[in-house]
C-alpha cells in the first residue's frame, strides 16, 4: 500500500504540475477489538488496522497538500483493502 500510495501521488503531481519533490510513506499494522473501532462495520472479534503516515516535501501550498491527501486514498491498493474482500483458494493439478 505504501508504494502504491507514493506512485499514485507522484503520477498525480506530475500530471497537475504540483511541485512535489519527495513522498515518504510509513505504515503500521496492528489488530484491534472491533468494539474499539467507531467507523467499522464489524462489531465483534478482532480486525486489522493499518496506520499510514504521509510526508509530503516540496514547495506546496495548503490546497495542494489537501488535494494530495485526498488522492492518497484513491490508490488501487487502498481501495481494495477498504472494500469487502473474498479470498478463494483452490488446489490445481500439478
């Protein structure tokens, strides 16, 4: 997710002529009790939480920074992880 976020931000900044010189993404994963998550649909058990910290460098104004933070949530990996996921496993003949 970190690499995808950085690539998405870089592509957007290049396309829009935003003077983004460097992006640093830090991710942390932990597990929390569902009842401790106010915004989650799951009400019981444990769930994964990913904390993402984004550092934007360059001669950016407040509007550019705000727009880049919105765009960060549009990276394909973020969108996949934010939606319901069904994983199917099959054995195939070798």
